[in-house]
């Protein structure tokens, strides 16, 4: 049995790690990495604010374009007849997604060598899970998970499930994590009438970003003209939302890598001393109450080495050329003096 000696010199048995305590240890590291201030985390939160700005600018522009195409007085008149005659005059409704076409054209050369004018148009959706690339049937749910990361974490969900999944095939575990996030955000049926009245994030977005249109209920059946400047403002929204997903994936991928290192390391430990030492060298605060663990003994993974691996993965500002030269020069000097 492994033993230790307290301050009075008494011999005490050392507590062993078990599966539950290892999981608790990994969770402490994971929480620390989530809250750690670094460039990846900062870039994510900066981009989320920027996305808010671009979404508001895009909707303000969309409002001007739609109301120019469908004047409010015409909408009011048709709404009056709809209220009076019912479905017989059902030609006005609210919508949150639109096809906008620029007044410019894209000129390309076809296979016969002739120049052909192609319209510049995209589908712009203001739904929470709206397209990120301008295609009507593309879903941008990754944006929703990234945008509501804090809210979903507070509800003990896993918004980074799609980062964990990566290129792997769908499986029940990831599907369960996704369904829980979708349920919390109200995205399982966010386009239904029921969700429009629900107190859910997706429903909130539908209510906030909707405009009156004249015509059928399907946005693909109408293309609304706009200037190219207006088109670019709305396209900036798609770019900002794409960038938020990228920043989120970068941040969460780094956390996942570091958590995996900790998880694989802790599996090799029999006692807790190395877990506590690893936490100390990594700057992670672990109290005995967090794990109900005490000191440990020898482990297969050296805490100093693992702590260095974690430190190397910590997001840092890019090294300048001058800094790199100085670092290499110092290393060479240290190597020369050691021989």
C-alpha cells in the first residue's frame, strides 16, 4: 500500500484514483480551459459582437429594400382585404428570408467563348439557423450553437458537439447532444407556427427579424431587386456569421485537444499527487473539495512534460521574426555553455 507522512510524522495511506475521480479531474481542467482568457477566446467574443452589428445592418438594409418593393400602404390595404375576405385574398404575409438580386451582373465566358451575363443573387435568411452561404436549403445551425455557447453551457448542454464530431459519421451520442441543443434553442420546429409563439431563441429571432411581403409564402417564388451596395451589406452578414463559426471551432478545437491530453494522462495515474502537480504546473486551481482527492505517488506520465504540452497548445499571439531570432539565439547560447 502506498503511504505518506503528515506534518506530525504519522504514516497515512494515500487515496487512490478511480474512474469517477478521474472524470471529476478532467472536468475541472475542462472548465478552466473554457474560462481561460486567451487569443482564441477573445477572437470568438469579438466576432460575436461583430456578427451582431452586421446582422442589424443587414436587417436595416433589408427593411429598406423590402418596403421599397412592397410599400407599407399597399401591404396595409391588402391586409384589410385579407381580414375581410379571408383566404380568398391571402397574398400578404410576414417572412424572415428573402432572395435579393443585385443591380450588377457577373460576366463570365461560356464554353463557346461567349461572354454571358449571370445575375448576382442570394438567399438571405434571418432565421437563427439561416443559411451561411446564401443557399436556401443550407442550414446554418452551427452558427446558432456558436452564438448561444454561453446560454447552452449554463443549461449544461454541449454546443461544441459538432466540433467534437468533426468529420466522423453521425452516431447516437452526437445526435443526442445536438437534439438537446436544438430543443433548448427551439430549433426542432422553429419554422412552425407553434415555435413562432414559443419563448425560445429561434422563435425570438423569427419575431424580431420579419417583414411584410406581398405574394406567395415561399421566398424562392420572388426575387427582390436591390442595389449592389445593399447586396454587399447583406452579404457581409453571411461572412460575419461564417467567421463566428470558424472562430468558435478554433477555440473549441484547442480546448478539446488539451482536454484529451489531460484525460489520457489522468488515466495513467494511480494516485492524486501527479494530478495535483499537473494542475499546479498548468495554473489550474483544484481544491480537495473539487475531487475529494489527496496526494498521489508515481505515475507513468511525467506532470512536467504534460504541463509543457498543455502550455504549448495554449493559444498565443503569433511570434514575430525578431522574437523567433532572439529565441533561437538564446537557445544556441545555452547549448554552447552547457558543453
